[in-house]
């Protein structure tokens, strides 16, 4: 979603993006079989040279904020109608070559959960994610 185009729904994409005005929203469907388990939200950020077909560009400080949302996003979600933040999960300084555990929580089995990833300050990150495994 883009705060500079607050009523425009950007839809689904294989590309994640954060910048001073753009945030990415992610939905995750938690299977019923995960009842009683612990779920973790993890951001894997490999070095570009280790990727097969995925790619990214990054500039700025690398500071990115994460938040859990009160409901899932859909194809009509825009900045103005996005689900409200349920919990601020803090900032991470993302750098290639590392993985980041953003939060862990009891798995909400059988539910759809949503998270927001937002750039902070001068951070711009755009990445293409596909089916190839992360190195």
C-alpha cells in the first residue's frame, strides 16, 4: 500500500516493497495441524550472489518496521482502508546475509494472520520472491 496514493489498491504481487511511502502487507494461512505449536515470523535476507532467480535492491539505512494487523489484507486493500495495527513488533535493521526472527507466538491454527512491513527514514527495499528455496 502507498500513502502517497491512499485510495489505490495495489493488489497481490511477488514483489515486496518498502520505502518512505510504501508498505507491504502479508497474509499467512495457519493450518489446523499447527495447533499447539509455536509459530515464528522470520525474514530471510540472503546475499544477492546466493540467489537463483530471486533478487532485491536496497538503499538507505535498512531500518524496517514490522506490525501484526487486526485482520487480513485483500485485493481491495489500500492505505486508507488497511487493517489496523494490532501490535507494533518494532524495528529491525535489515542487512543481506542474515535472517531475522521478528516475533514468535502460539500458532493460531486454522486462522489467517496478517503482518505489515514498513520502511523507516530513507530505507528503500524492493525484492522479488519466487518458489526457489532460500539459500
